[in-house]
């Protein structure tokens, strides 16, 4: 079946929704900014403006000056919110500890996720940031933004928030930094009905799914990452907005094993494009690389003279499984032993391409070092087809959700639950047979505990039958 969006996309025209005039948006000059001092002394923060790199402190000062120059009624939270933010940050540097506290849950009607409550514990000293809630906005697949949308969102956030935003956090969401509780509901309504966008995931729920650029621009993509990311986002709305999990849960969609959104290291379920047939080889192009007609790595390393391309040294000897060789001038690949590392394809993209029988690998349990340290995900399903409406993949996902919600402890990621309970139990839940590649430390445990149903005849034995076979 053809993949279609759930509903038509709304076209946003910035000139119809804008809140600020060009004069208001361009009210500050370089000279004013150079001489601008916020109301607090912040020498340690200002040290961060030195050096060759752009500084968030300089950007924050520019926002603070801009807010000072807006007329009364043109912002709905304290105009000195950024100045108090920098003042508290300076004090945090002095004290060596944060001055943000967890003051309870805030949100919008009907949603349990999407807004992160944040309060200052120095509200008398910095009243403009007594409330400084963070709002997460669901990013479009592959972060393909329309500039009219971005301008409209920036206007809305200047009006109802601090004007500070983050594109993009490692989860994927566009993050709006700092507003008060009273502005959350009107902000959400205007985002939904004017900008046609939704809050992202936060809290113990499904976080906003994230994908690479996929088939939109990448010839290596083995499946349509944007279509699958969109479908999973729309299908799992309840899991996204109403926290019911032991802890956060992330989907990330990589179109090929190059892993441009690092799903293998950062997601509870990584969907990585792959193929199960042979790598396609253009032997004429192989000869072109050997002869120096084509630059290796598509010219990415052309900044200096690396010498003549050596296919033996730069491709064949670097194959992690040694499955490549040059025989009679032709490149030969033992595809049964290929682990899809992509090195050869990246080095000689004119000569080598992924196969045509494509799908995804599903890996489980990656996370950052919060409780038990960082974990890479474990390959559990080497190949599964990825075609709309992805019902075969949803079946796997829902088995995982059901088991993890039952077995997972509070603030325990999926990978930690699997680590605690054991991979064999997880494989049993998914009805997937064990494979040698899943063994982390071979022969470290000499004991194998068989289940009765796995033993021919079960555990019960008839001594007479045994003696028939083993005569004394």
C-alpha cells in the first residue's frame, strides 16, 4: 500500500501570523550591543565570550537587549528574564552547584509530557525566572523546516516565553527554554492551531522519534526513514504524550549502517537500514579507483596529498571480517561474512552500493550513562522488512512495551532491564532464537540451564528404557 500522511499538511504564511514588525525585530545595533550591560555583574559568564567560537552568553545578551527595547505589552512574561537567567548562572559558577530545583509537574490539558517544570531556588534574588519551564516541540522528520514556521515559532516564543530556544537537543526535539506556568496552555493552543505542530515527548514516555535524512537526499538509505518515523510518531501518540513507562524510551531511525543519528548508541530501539543480498559491485569503477581516476571517499579527504590510492591497504585490509579480496584484478566479497560496516562503500561509492533486498535491523537497549553506565544496543532482529504500514515492526515494539512496563523498575531503561533479567528472557519474550553473535563473553559461564520443553522426552526418565539402550 502507498504511504500517505494522516492528514493534509497546513501551509504556514509568516506574513499572516507574524507578531512583530521588522522594526521591532531589528531594533538593536552592533554599537548598542557592544556597550550593553545586563543588570547583574557576570564576569565568569562573560569569560565565555572570549575566544574564536560563538558564545551562548553573547546570544543571550543580544536577546536581553532586544527584550528591553520592546514596548510594554509586547512580551507576556518579565522582560528581564534573560538577565536574571545569566545572573543565576553566574552564581551557580561561584557556588559550584545548580540553583534550579524540581518543583513538581506542569503541563497542558490532556498531556502528561512535553513540558519540563523548572523553578529557581533563588526566587527573591531572580524573580523573572521564578518559573522557567522548558517546552519540547516535535521536530519534523529529518528536521526539514519551513522558514515561515521557524519565524512564526520564534515570534510566539518571544511573546509568551524568554525567546531562547535550542535547535537541537540530542533527543531531537526543538526545545523552548523558559516560560511561566500561566503561558503554557495558550502557547500550546497557538502552536497546535496556528503553527500546526505538537509538543514532543518528555518524562517517562516515548520520546519524540528521530530519523536521518533518509531517501530524501541519501543514496545509501535502505528504507524510507521519514515515512517510518512519521508513522510511528502518529501511531504512538498516547505513549508519546501520556507517561506510563518505567522511564524514557527512544526510537531512532538510521537509513543505513553509517548511523547518522547514532541510533545504535542512543536509542532503546534502533531501526538501522540494511540489506540481505550481495553488495553491488561495478568492477569498471573499481579499476577507476585503482587507476586514480576517482577520488576515494567521494573527495572528502582531499585537503592534503595522501598519495596514490591503495585498495589493498585502504579497503581490503581494513575489512573487519576479512571478507574482501582482489582476485585477478577483480574485487571479490564473501557476502556471507559481511557485517555491513559500510567502510568499503564509503571509500569507493562509485564502485560499491548496498544490495537491493533491503529492510532493517532492530537493536535494543542503548543509553547514556545515567544509572549503570553507557550501553550500546544489542542486535536482536538481524533483518525484517520495513514497508508501510509497518505492522510486523509494530508487533515487535508492542511486545517490548508490554514486557518492559511489567518488568522494568522505576527509572530503569530497557537496556538495564534486559541486563538485569538476562538476554535469554528478552529473546523469549520476542520469540526470537538466540544466535552466536549475541554472545557477549563466550565460555565465561560453564553452566547451561535447560528448560524441560527443550529436552527431548522432558526431565522424566524411565530407567528401563535407559537400560535397553545402555546394556551393562
